[in-house]
C-alpha cells in the first residue's frame, strides 16, 4: 500500500493501477485537511476511517493501512496538485462533490473549523473544478450528517 501511495505522490517508476490511486489520493487529501490545524485527533482519525471504509468499501485493515501511509505521504509532500489531479481525472463531477462533502466532514470532525482548513477546502474545490455554490451544498450536507446546526458551525 505504501508503495502505491509513494508512486502516486512522488512519481515513482513503479506503475500504480488507476483504481488504486483514487482511495490513496482521497486518504492523503482527508489527512491533509485533518493535520492543518496542528493536530490529528481521534475524532478526525475515526471520521476519515469511516468515510474511506464506506466510500471505497474497504475492510478495516486496508483503511488503517491507507491512513498510516497517507500520513507518511502528507508529511513528505507540500503540494496539493498531484493529489487533486488524480481525483479530478479519476472521479466524475458527482463523485468530486461527494469528496468535498467528505472533506467538510473531516474539517468539522473536531468541532472547530480552523482558517487553514477552510482555506484548504476552497483550494481543493478550485483544483477539482467544483463551483462555490456546490461546495456550500456539500458543507450543508456534511453538517446535516454530523448533526451540527449550520449556525453553530
């Protein structure tokens, strides 16, 4: 698993099947959003694990490996383009919108939206070509899933 993420993120010569790139890129993006505020707490980790397991229908062991390797990839990478490119190229519009909702769920997982996290969501939306109006809808849907009142967020 780590080799797949490294190959995707760091342009390794080892080929990675396209279907393996998307979960790895999604994991790295979600982890990036979780660590931006300086902490990767249990609530964020659990949210990411649940989202990845549900979205990609992965067993717990694979999700744990994705998260572990995603953390390593995030520590070594400082740019979003390679991650979002995989997602933009591999997901249709509705899937990218669903990913934005996942991103909002991670941002809200610890109960506090840090300015860096909100900025990341805006940058990712632009890189994934998701319009602001739809990003707002994804945020609203995420708040509903998390049972957070829109005014409280």
